[in-house]
C-alpha cells in the first residue's frame, strides 16, 4: 500500500512539476515574443538611422555644392560689379580723348570743363558726395588732421583749411578730408 501512496504522491508531484513546467514554458514563450518584438523595433530603428544617415550625407553634399556655387557667384559678381559705372565713364573717357586732340587752347579748356561736369554728374548719381570741412567742427570720423594752428579768427577744434577733399559714398566715408585744425594754446 505504501507503493500506491508513493506512486500517487509521485504522480501528484509529477503533475505539480508538469504544471510548473507549463508555467515556465508559457513565461519563456512570452519572453521570446517580447524579444522578437524588441528585435523588430531595433531593426526598424536601425533602418531609420540608416535613412537619416544617408539623408545627412546628401544634405552635406548639397551644402558643399551650394558653398562652391556661392563662392563662384560671388567671384563673378565682384568681377563685374563695376561694369555699370565703367560703362558710364567710358563716354567721359572718350570725351577726354577728343579734348586732348583739340588744337586750340580755348577748345581744350571748354572740353575739359564739359568732361568734368559729366564725370561729376555720374559720380553724384552713383552716390558720391564731397565732405564739407572748412569752417566745420573737426570730426575724426570725416577729417584727418594734418596740421594744427593757433588762429584768432577760429574757435578751438574748428577746421581752418581743407588741404585735401574727402568723400562719402552714400553714407560711408571712403576718403577722409585732410585738414588744418585750430588749436588754442
């Protein structure tokens, strides 16, 4: 009878072990499914990473091409930037050549006056303006003081004499006026 009880106990233990094994197998299958799901996510993300990497490479190549094209365009622009001004000055240049060919001194003087007027008009249209200096307060952003002098007729810091003209192109100073400034001692 003990064998029967032992056999029953062994059957029961075997059933318990089988049920525990079934639970473990179910957990393993669940973990396998989770692992397969995670593997699929990793593969999807790897694919996205590859896509982004290739897109980045294309963008980098496009940017390099853009830089090269921009540099080429800038060089071309600089090369021909003064074209319109030069075309305007050609006519004055030709007038000067004709004036030099004039045989009479009076004709030469009149020709040079006309040329000066044309050139002055062209430069003013392009935005060139003379800087007023004489009698003005000294401004280091417009004037370059070459000499100083104690002068009774002028206040301290006033430009006494313009030694060389200065110019602005629109609002930018492109040549400073060379001046003599009053400095009281």
